C-alpha cells in the first residue's frame, strides 16, 4: 500500500553517489589512520578486537536484555538520539572492559572457553607477570 514509484534515473544516480561516498569515507579513515591522527584509539581498537567474540556476545546480551520481553522490554520506547546514547554507553563499557580484562589475562573469557573446547584441554589464560 502507498507504494511510490521513484524516478529510476534519480535513484540510480543516488546509488552511484552512495558508492563514491562510502569509498571516500574509507579513504579518509585509512588516511587519518596512516597519518597517526587516530593513534589515540589504537589501543582501544586493538583490545576490543582481541576479545571480539566476548564483545559480540556481550553486546548481544546487553541489547536483548534491554529491549526484549525477557529483560526490560524497552523496545520502541526510545528516540533515535537516545538509542545512539545507549550504543555509545555500551561501546564505552566494552572498550573499558576489554582494556581492563587484557591487562590481567591473555585472551577474553569466551575466547578462552572456545579454544579450550576446541583443544579439549584448558588453555593458559593468565598473563605472565
């Protein structure tokens, strides 16, 4: 219902523009990274990436607890700006957790569990002091 047929040449041009914009953003990020302007976030990105499975599952648990019925059931109660604030808060928590965890351990908790399961024996997790 209420389908609006758009002018296809305009839509085609918009898709081409989106492609160039995406490539431009990627090139800007790579250029800033290589210039050292983003060096301040390297440690945070490295730590977060080293325990990516833990962060992925953790983020999913946090989001489903907040928004699904078995948790707080807050789906469709926030504006876009409020949701963005929640996302930034979860990211800040995960980055802080990643940095703190990796200051004491070699790998993340779920990464440790997965590797131990695959190798059929507990793998070392403690960071040597």
